[in-house]
């Protein structure tokens, strides 16, 4: 009896030990995730609740994730929502799952984050958001963000060949009224233009999100016209990825292989991810040899005779990103570095063979750290912090071509280092009370500082803001989002309260209507307040008494998603907007000295317009066609009210894109087109002793890029094509002066260096 009892205890202990070992043994769950149409859903996060294990779905929707035995809860995150499924993991039976998501494929792909409480489908966003994907950027063989945006509706670009920079305009409003974000962190700019837009490595961009209209409640100053959010790539789905890119491009008919004339771009990147940890690093080199330059031995008069002269530019860009994520926590740090040099030759003196050379050198370092933590299904915390250090140095020398020696010049403004730095921190809490109500309170701090020879003192601006918004969904088809922002600024009288109200109504299954009103504001920049620039051709003085710009903005959009089938989709979006500005900041005459240009607050400014954008997808064909008509306020009405001139000056735009894929040969052909109509304006003129207004115009033009892409072997892709098919270089201009602080007047506006030919090679290798 005793022996039988002891044997029973031994067998029981052995069974428990074996069962415990089986319970703790690491097993493998395999599965596949499909969309509601039955298509593979790639790039989704797969986790097991209360486990350290994570995985990502591959291109065919499959995944493998380790697990111990027992009852488990598998979580699939699509970026829009989470799908949870209970499973039984048994050591004696391999778990093979097929999971179908609730979202459709087109909803799954178009996930947006700008001004949202969290990632969600573009259809459900209360804002009308435009997206440009990494695939579209790749097909364009773009080397900077401007090349991606220049065929988008509502965008115009202005080139300052004196400084070698480019500014952007959106929906009739200038660059200062547009907020440029890198992963949600504001970019710091030195000048009036948004030159930072082309100081971002295009090879790191995952997608671009554009929100039109004021988003000042969420993002504060500058977001009057809208927000351009450049979202960078993550480490990806593979364990290890290595990519490289080489691209050569002519500048008009000028080209030298690998260096010198033309455009030369090289990039290399590597990324890694494993068990929630991820890291990536990249480096790019962009070189532009200039265009239409005078000979090195050209005299000053010969140099000045060239009206469309593009300066040589070289960029070195580096970036790194490291992060960790699990089911409820995500944190990452990113560093972006830039060194940019722009060279200028000002001609030689034929009597002594000496000539002036200038170099503008920009160094930019952008740090950012972001984190999200989910306390529960109802409460999430998001923290975003960024710091940018920006320096732009001007170095001028007299070069002696007979002895090949140089000597620094002593003229005013020709030796200078302007330093700008910006710090931003934003904390938000997302509270999802129930299906009907969500609340997001937040706090934001911004600090801007500057110093330099042309900056008065070492000014610092501190800005503190508390903001809050709520999403109210009385029904599934109605979303109401009121918001408010309270501001305290250390330098200027900021508007005490900035309100907004955004609404979305699902009229039918296929019709969505959005209506919104928002107050916007733009703080005077440090440069506008404290920057003085006096040299032989400039007399500019800052104005410390500037007020903040303010605006009332009304926006509406109607979206019809009439066809959403497996092999066919059609979507049409109509938008309208009206903006009224007060205290708009612009250049004007110093009231104490008519020979000096300064910054002033213009009493009123308006923009009005609308767009119609259509997208059609049929199997391997993707096509879009859009039109916009934008009116800008006539500034002459401010001071010359007696003149009989129209209130608005209207300009049309038409764009169209066609992409056709050839699956059998792994290739595609793409055409991107935009027509930009005449841009009218009015100038004062005196005819027979009577002051009147005359119409002036910047001429219309068409821009088109034609690109071919072909996969060769397993890891290589060739892209080739023609940019600027219509060979646009200068735009006609009947104005006697363009009116800017850096303008020189003249009969033409420089726009491009002409038709260019592109050939590039991409390499991409993955280890799963």
C-alpha cells in the first residue's frame, strides 16, 4: 500500500512537472491577416497580451509570433483600431489562424496622424487631409520635397536666386502662414521663406500629410494656411534592411558625370528591428552644380547680365532613429543633421583680376523624442519634445586669380553667423470616455532664440499654451470637434483665446460633409522683430512693435466615395474656403525714413477659393484629375479705396496624374502634370497726370514629369525619365517690381533650370 501511494505521488509530481514545462515552453503561432476584401494586410503589429513578444505581418499578410501554451489574447493593430481574438495555444497542436479585419483595404492604407487623437483612417478624420505616399514619392524620383508638391493643387513656389532659397505658398497664403512639421515637431526657419522644406532628406520620408486651413488650436502659431507634416520612415517589418540609391540628373542641357554640372544624389540606409527594439541610420549627399552660370573669368557686368542664374548647392544629410515599443508603450529618439553650402561668384575686376566670392553655409541639427503610453483602453498619454540648432554663416572673400589667394572682405553684412534655436514640448492626454465622447487636453511650450551680427541683441521668445478639444459623436455618422487654445507670450500680445469648431457628417454611406470654422494666428518671427540688414543693395529694419496676425477661416468639403470595389475605386472631393486676415505682416516703408524697408501690420487681407479633386483606380491603373480656382485680396484697396478695381484677383490651376503598373514585367509608367494659370495683380500708374491702377500678370505655365520604373533582378529598381517636359525656365512678368525685400524687378520670374533627364538605381535588401 505504501509503495503504491508513493508511486502515485511520484507520477502526479512528474505529470505536473511535465505539464509546467509544456506550459512554459516557447511555441510558435502562425497566421495570416486579411482585409475585408480578402487581400493581404501587411505591416500590422501583432502582439500577445501581457507578453513581451511582437511581430509584424509580411507582404502576404502572414506572421509568426512566439507564445507559451494556454489561453491567450492575440491583438492585431491596424493603426486605425485594434482587433482582439482569444486563442488556445496547445503544445500538441500547431496554431494556424486566418484573421479578417473590419476595415477595407483603401481605408487601411490611408491612415493619418496629423491633428488626430491617434492614427485613424482618412475617411473618419474630422479634417480634410491630403496624403502623398512613399510609393508616389519613389515613382517621381524626387530629390526634395518641392519636387513632390509642385504638381499638387494650391501650391506655388517662389525662388530667391539672390539667396539660393525657395519659398512655398498654399491656398493663396505665403510660407510664413504654413506650419512645417517633421513628425509633428515644428521646423525652425531663419528667413521669411520656408527653406527648411528642402532641407529634409527625401529618402527618409514615409508620407506627407497636408491639412488645409487653420490648425492653430493643436499646433499654435503659423498654422493659418495649414500644416505640412513630413512623416519619416520607421525601421520596417524585416529583421534587417539595407537600401541604397544613386541618381544622376541633368540641369537643362548641362551635365557632367558624377560631379560638377547637373544633379548628383547618393543615399544609403540601414534599419533593424527585433523584439520591440528598432534602429535605423541613413546618409545622403545631394550636389547641384548650378545652371546658366557665367564663366569664372566673367566681369561683374557680364555676371549681372544673366537674369536666370542658379547657384551651386551641396547638401550632406544624416539621420538616426532608435526606439522601443510593446503593447502599451512606445518611445523613440531621432536626430537629423544637415550641412548645406551655396556658392556665389560675383564677377572679376578686369584691371586686377580680383573678384568677390560668397558662400552661405547652413548647419542644422534637429533632435526629437516622442513617447506614448496607454494606461488603459480609455486613457493614453503622448509626449513630444524637440530641439533645433540652426546656423547660417555668410563668408565673403576677394579672390586674386593671379596668385590664387583670398582675403576676407570688410563691407557691412558680408561676414556674419546668424544663430537660431528652437525648443518645443507638447504633452497631451487622450481620454476616451465612451463611444460618444473623447477629450484631449494638452500643454505646449515653445522657446525661440537668435543671435548674430544682424540681430539686435540676443532676443528670446517664450510661448506657453494650454489647449483642449473634444470629439462628440451623438451618432455614428456625426462627429463634432470643438477646441480652444489659451496663450501667454513673453514678447508680444498674443490673442488670449483661439477657438475652433470642426464637424463631419456622414450624409449617406458614400457622402461625407465637413464644415469648420477656426481662428488662426501667426506670431511675429524673431527675424521680423529684431533683424536689421543694411548693405549696398538692402536697407531692411526689423519692427519690435509688430502685432500677431489673426484670421477667421471657414472651410468646407464634400467627399463622394461612389465606387469601392475590389478592382475599381472612384472618389471625388470638392472643397471651399474663405480666410479673412487682420494685422497681416508685410514689408512696407519705414514712416520715419522712406529709404528704409521695414515690417508693418497690414490692416486686412483675404483669400477665397475652391478645389475639385477626383481619383480613379481600375486594376493596374491609377488616375487623378483636379482643378482649383483661388482668389487673393487686392492690396491696393487698403490705401487706395477710391480706385475702381476688383476685390479679388483670381488664378486657376489644373492637375492630373496617371500611374500604370505592368505586373508581368514588374514595372510602371507615371505622368504627373499641372497647369498653373496667370496670376494677376494691380500696380499704381500715372497716365496723363492721373493716378490709376493697371493690371500686371505673372504668366501661366505647364509642368509635367514622365517617369519609368522597372524592377531588375530581385533587389534592384531602375528609374528613368524626363522632368519639366515643357522646358519651363522663366515666367513672363508685366510688373515693374515684384515687391519683395529681395526683389529686383524685371520682366521675368525665374522658375526652373529647364528640362532635365533622370537615371537612377535603387537597391533594397531584406532579411526576415
